[in-house]
């Protein structure tokens, strides 16, 4: 192949590569990494028995979420609710009578996606 043929094939490959790359950017738009699940509290410190609100975010949309009470001798799992289309769930509860820094834990039903925080009960 002569020099003009090599340049022509190289330019053709470049044009095809640019076209494929541009097409892929339209067909498969950039997606940011999944948001890390988290729990935010209306107040990080409450009195025993006082109501507080926990907002869970970053979970997949329409996912059943379990909560865990781990401030007792035996941990107990309970159905907390289902996330909305944005992966958000708002739950209100009364603080336990146990005083101290207590973990609050939430996970999906398959127990593969977890979030945790601490609540201080005074």
C-alpha cells in the first residue's frame, strides 16, 4: 500500500471512531456512580421517648427497607417502609428508653445495601 493509501485508511478509521464515539455518547449517556445510602436525622440528640425523624437517601427506587434495633440485648429487624422513585424514605419513631449513643441501621430486603448512623439519647 502506498503512502496515500495508508493516510486514507488512517483518516477513515479516525472518522469512523469519532462517529462511533459520538453515537455512544448519545445512546448511553454518562451516569454518575450510584449515590451511597445514608441516614440523616432531624436531631442527633433526643430525650428518651421523644420523637425524631430519620430520612434515608441513596437507596434504589421502590425498594423495601428494613430497620434494625440494635440497642437491646437481641437485635430486632422490622419493616421500615418502601423508598420512593428517588430512593428516599422518611421514617418517624420515638427514641428508646436506653440512654447513650445508639446505632440506627437500615438495609434493603436482600441485606446487600446498608446505611447507619448514631442517635444520642439523653
